[in-house]
C-alpha cells in the first residue's frame, strides 16, 4: 500500500509530487498519457500561453528563457517532462484509472493495468475531461466539417471556404486570429468581449495582478467573488484590431442550426463549410465511486481541495482557492497546502 497516489501527471500532479518527494512518504503518480506533457503537445499548433515565462513555472524549477516571453505549448510540454525528470518523480504512464473505491484502510484504485491501494489519494486529473458540445451540432450535414478546439491543430484540417469559431475564450480567439489570415472567419460569442493588454509599462499584466493581489485573491473574498463572476478576458489586442478591420466578423451567441444554416441571437443567419467548437469542457467524475464527495447536484464537495472523505483530495481545480489555482504558477500553492493534511493523515 502506498502512502499516497496521485491521479494525473499534469501540472497539478507534478506539483503535488514535488512536495511529496520532500517527505518520507511512498507515492506514485498515475498518468494515462504515453509521456508527460502529452495534453499540451496535442493542442493546436499556434497555442501560446497568455502568461509569460515568469508566471508559468511550477514550484522548485523556473521555466528557462526570456522571462517576459510567452511560451508555446511545446515549451510547456518539454518543461513538464524536464520537471518530472529533475525531481525523479515516480510515474506510471499509459495507465488509465477506471474506478476508485473507499476501503477500511484507505482507497483502492482500479486501472486498465492493475489495482493499487493507498492511504491517501490526490485527484489531479483536471476539472475538464470531456469536450462540451451543443446538442444541435448533430443537425449539421456531413458537408460541414466540425472540430472541437481540442481536435483542431491547424488550418490544413479544414475544407475550403469560410469558418465559424463558436466560443470567445482565449483559445477560440487565438484560433480565430490564426484562421483569419487565410480565410473568411466568423467568431460567435455569448458575451461582450473584454480585452486587456498583455503588457503595461513594459511589465506583464500578470506582474500588476500579482502586485495588486488579483492573481491570488481568495475565492471567498469580495475581490475574488467579483472576479469569478466575470467572463475571462482576452489578453492582447490582436483580435480587437482584426474585428475592427472586419478580418474577423463578430456574431452573437449561436442559437440554433437548421438545414446547415446557423441562426444567432440577433436572428441573423450564416452558412459556412467549417465550424470550430471552442465551447470548453465539462468534468467527468463518474469513475469516483464515493458518494460522499458529491452534493445533491453531483458537484464536488471540498474545502480548498480537502474533501469530506478522509484522505481524499483534489488539486488543480479552477478557483480551488484563488484565480491562479488552475494555472501553472498558482497550482503549487494549493499543493503545498494539501501536503500538510496528507502528512497528518499518514
């Protein structure tokens, strides 16, 4: 029996491993990917973080390079692999967790390879495991190419003709900017886009967020509650300029589809050959066979990652403690917080 098992070898799981490696506890990180950083490698080719290198590191190891630069997806994938190797974190790759049960002495974790037992379990698999797609997408014919943003890699995947990107987050915005360079591009958003500069007075906006306490504002504070209610801003003004110059044509929320025609909230219609659904993800915790960690709405119960079930923890959730909890720079603070509870339970 291990003292602790971490489910997920992404940024959250590696951060937890970093702190566990400094103890005498036995532990193992289970990761379904073939190698560390695989999730990042599989994202679209042009992906860049909106946080600079100075704010994209995990505890104990800085992301090398010019600290004001914005790293690519491959930079992060390589960094995560280097991180695991630097701290010699015990990993079991290509292992998918299928079920977790509570036992008298801890937990039993069933995978597609073998079963494991542990006194403590940290679920660091991320909050967004499954693409969120609208049901009305099924009414489109095969004549329209559809991709979720997690499937999109580059423009070569698309058919000739115009493209509609549905979803106005940073991923949807980056994809729309990229595609607008070679074809007519529409962007459907459900709210007014708020643009923020990436840099102010030669310093990253995240430097200012850090100094003003916005980045680390507690989820239960007034500032935290105000920020949490706001849609995520788009960092940088490239998309704003393209919209102004009609290189990207902004459309309101997509309401329905009929006969391959998209209808929007303003009743305007559009017919395109390609659709990128940048509509986000949803969580899937159906494999956690422990009823006590869910409320009546099937939402996770936890206090800063500590569940009501002794020895069961969560890490890397959005707003687990603050705005930065699900980001590279912020997840380490939550991992450090959990290690104290794990030590008390071991």
